[in-house]
């Protein structure tokens, strides 16, 4: 009898010591976290591990759906605390996408996508609003990711989960330290801008671009995925036009300056409406 009891104790200890390396409790799981955020990592530090915990056993908001399917949903919460070590400006908002993967980095469950709290600089020149309008201030921020999981998803995370992956949310981000006035574009000589006729053509091109850009922003806001494929070309055009207009400002006549301001105000008003 004593040998049987000893065998059971040893077996129980072996089971307790087995399984994955995650710190699992009955209502929470802690896993190593990897930040795959590209250049944003030069300005923001991310945690090395994250905990996903049960917020409540059953989501009241999904009770009707649960009754239909006969499956209870488990409402979970992950808090991601980051530290912005240097103020930074970007052409895109600072989205973070959180996913749980297994040891082979195969996706188990996508948790959610959240955005760091940034400020949009609508008072800057139009070209800077296109390129570096999103300002992220120095200091700590805390993002809360909520996800309703099926019992099977929760079980998969507990038994197979190996890492949290944090990815930057956008495809075409450009970053620079906020307050850095240096341009990453080559300067153009004043000889590139010549007669008043050319300046009128330049302003017409500027207005045409602004109309196209406003249309693109509206498409993006309405969830049109094709808008993102147009974005790199629009950004390149903005950079070229911006350099030319900056060099031409001192040569504009009174009526041309008035036209420039009208177009600039059109961009500003659209940005305010679409933010």
C-alpha cells in the first residue's frame, strides 16, 4: 500500500512539473512577450512578458449568442504597459496588434489591436500633416486588450501558448524624433521654380493633390482596404510637391499666396472632419 501511495505522489509531481514553461494559474497565464515593432522600438520600450487573465467567466454582452450556441464565452484582459522614451512624430497612428502564438510561432489567437494615445498636429504646414502629424509624447502609457474567448481557445492558450507577439499596426510608418527639424528629403534648388506661370501650375498641382488626398482619407476612414495600396504613391507625391512649394513661397504673388492659403485651409478642414 505504501509503495502504491509513493508511486501516486511521484506521478503527481511529474505531471505538475511537466507541460509548457508558461506561468499558468487557474484564471491567468503569463507568457514571454516579443515586440516586433520595427523603428518604433527606437522610441518606445515594451514589456518582456505579459499576463492574460479572466476578467469574468461569462460575457453578459454575448449572453444571447451564448444561449443560441450553447457555448459560454470567457472574457479576458491583457494590460500592456509601454514607456515612450523619446517623443516621436509619425505619419501614421501608433497601432499595436497583440497575438498569442505557439512554440513554432503559429498563431493560436489574435487578441486585439489598440492605439497609443497621440496628438494630431493640425497647425503644422500641410506637408508635415501628411508626413509627421501624429505626435507621441514622452512617458508611460497603458493599453488594455480585451478578448472574448471560447473555452477551446482558452485551453489552447494554456496548453500551447508560448509567446505574446506585439506588432506595429501600420504598413507605411515613417518616424522621426519630435522636434527634429531636419528633413529626410533632398533639398531642391530655387532654379527648379521659375516663372509665375510655373508657380500657377504648381498651385494647381497642389490643389489637385489635396483633392486626391482628401478622397483617399475618406476611403480609408470608410474601411476601404485599397486606400492603403495608394498611400505610398500619395506620400511620394506629397514630398515632391512640399519641397517645391517650400522653395517657391518667397516668390508667390499676393493672389498666389491667397490661393495657397485657401488650399491649405481645405486640407486643414478635411483633416479635422476625418480625424
